[in-house]
């Protein structure tokens, strides 16, 4: 008798959680119901996107130099910026592009680098450079951002450009009042100018 009792108790210990679930069907059914309800709840709340969010981890520097050739942009602007920022901690790769009247630099960061801190360091180093040509405009330093277009709204009608522009401005202001909209850009409009005739 004792041997058979010991064998049966040992058999119960070997079964573990599966044997316990088989012996307690109510608990197993409750657990299954909780998992199903939780799965359905999470399934309806999963964020669905066409393009997933990701970080570009890149700082862009752009400088306008009106009337300059690509060679002048490279020697007068880009080489000075590259020399100033190449030894900063967190910089992985620097890519410079010289165009007619414009130069740009893209700085890729190392993995794990604080992009905001590096942006501030790059901006301060670029602001310290005093050898830019007088005709060059102030450098623009920005963190690369990916913008996702959700909706495009076209305005048309038999009205003057000034009227259409003021209407577009009003629509832009109304859209920005919505908490779910973070950015609205006007496209295809000219900058306003003031003309003085004597």
C-alpha cells in the first residue's frame, strides 16, 4: 500500500501544470477566456500604419552662397564645416554636396548617440566659424525628419492670387487648431512681397 501511494504521489508531481489544468477544467476555461478577450482587445488597439515610424539619426547643414560656383562653395564653406565637426563625439560619417550657389552636409550619427545633444554641438561649432565669405548666408543646422503626407487639399477658383492666398491661410489656421494635426504646409504659393513705387 505504501509503495503504491508513493508511486501515485510521484506521478502527480511529474504531471505539473498540465495535469493540474486537466484536473481543474473551470480554471483552464477561465484562463482561455481571459486570453481570448485580452487578445481581441489588443487586436483592436494595435496601431496600423502604411509607413512605420523610425528615426533617421542624421543632422543636416545647409548654406546658401548666391552666385558661387560649386568649387567656391566647397573651398569657402564645406571644407571649413567638415574640419570643425569631424572630431565631435558621435559623428559616424560626413557627406558633403556642393552645388551652384548652395552647399549641404549630411552628418550620420553612431548608434546610441543622443541626436539632440549632437545637433547642439554641431550648431555651436558651425556658429564659431568666422571664415565664411561675406556673400554666404547664415548656415541652417537641422535634425533630419521624415514627414508623412496624410491629405492633400487643392484650392481653385476664379479669384485673384491674393484672395486665394488669404483663403489658404485661413484654412491652414483652422486645420492646425485640430489636436490630431501637427503640421500643415502651403505648396504652390509665392512669398508675399512689398513693392514701393515712387
